[in-house]
C-alpha cells in the first residue's frame, strides 16, 4: 500500500521513462517557489484510465492560463499513460500528470524557464473520502476568490493553497471536509470536489462561475442525469436553500461520488439520507460508466 511519495515504479519525465527514485527536480524550480505548476488527477479502473483525453485537454488549458504551453498533444500524453500503466502493471490506480517551470530564471514572469512535464501512475489507490457512513462537512470560514480574481477553470497548484488551508481547518475541527461559499455567500464546492444535493427529486448544483467545472460533475450533469430522467438545476444557492434536501454528495475523479451525511453551518445542521434511492441510482450509473 505505497503512498505516492514511496512509489518506486516507472514514471515519465520530459519524454523519458525512468524509475521514480531517479527523477530529480532542481530546488530553484520556478513553480516550486511561485505556485506555477498545473496538474491532473485521473483514475484507472480495470487498467483503463477514465476520460483521460478530457483530463489532458484540461491540462493544456491550465498551462495556457499560466502563460506556457505543454509541448505534447493530449493524444500523445494518453499514449504515454497507457504505456506507463503497462510498465507498472496497474489494474486500478491513479495518474498524476504535472507540468512546471524549471529553475533557470527567478523573475516572476518565468519566461526564460524550461517547461517540464512528468506523469506518475501508481497503485494502490488511497481514497481520501472513503467513509462508509457519509461525510460530515462544515462550511469554511474562508470564501472563494471572486471569479475575476483568478483563472478558476485551471487546475493550477496556486489555486490549491486555499483548499489545503480549508481542509486542514475542517479536519482539525472534527469534520471530513468543508464546503466553500463565494463572495456573496452562495454555495460553491468542497476543497477538491464539486457539490450536488437532491431536493424534491431534482438535482441541484452550484453554477461553476468561480470554481473548477469538474469532469465528474460534467459526467453527472450531461450523461448520468439524462439517462436517469433527472432534472438538473445549476444555480446560485444560499445555505438555507438546502432545507428540505433529502441527499447530498460530492463528485471528483479521486473521490468518485461520495455521500454527505451532514453539513454543519453555525447553528444549523443539515442531515441527509444515506443510500437514498436517487443517489444510489446515480452511484450505480457512475460505476457502470467507469467500469465500461
Ligand atoms: N474542484 C476541485 C477544486 C478539484 O480539485 C477537483 C478535483 N480535480 C474537482 C473540483 C473535481 O474535478 P474532477 O471531477 O475533474 O476530478
């Protein structure tokens, strides 16, 4: 059960396959200092990476948002990933592609830095939100930056500073994770996953105008909900709008679809049913898709 830091198999670094303990990056790497890396997380189910082309397309978009380009096409990166899965003999697992500016120049714009890229594909998978009885969430005291402040659509390391702080604070307070509100107090997402709730047989989810429109979120909205004849409403919802909701869940590549048992906000506690009928159908439709 190796964690990513102890993984000792093959990785791909700047177009070469090497053993992970031979991979070195310079301590002066621009992105280490200025949070300029972009990355992805992809799940391998039964030797197959789920929606990997979508993830690599997003990686390229994230890099452009940081002012650099990935010098390999998404299709080429998919091919490399398939080779890595074979080389490391992975049945199930997780893929972590990452691109970053090297240490050639410390001017903040980083224009003279090389662009580096690596892919780690490892196993077994250590699920972050693996709670049989549903997650206990709080509402974070920090709020999302306004949509005009950051390229919120990019999966860039700089945007994860707040997620790290918020999840740490939630765990220290005895919760599994936290939901984050936007500047106006509307619900957005959790620290590393998108948020849905079910009320009167309708699926509600915050509109992704200041946070990552996750690939799992899009799968639920565009593939699963239509296949189950479920109406989806994307909108701006205050915490109080969750009164009367029957079930709630988080979506993300790493977490899959994770049930929420409760959300704690000031004096209010919202309790949700576990194994609720619609949610069970969504979960089983998702399992069928990833295992297909
Ligand atoms: N929001 C954030 C902040 C995330 O880190 C993730 C995980 N990538 C998601 C949402 C869910 O995105 P996806 O479904 O593409 O994994």
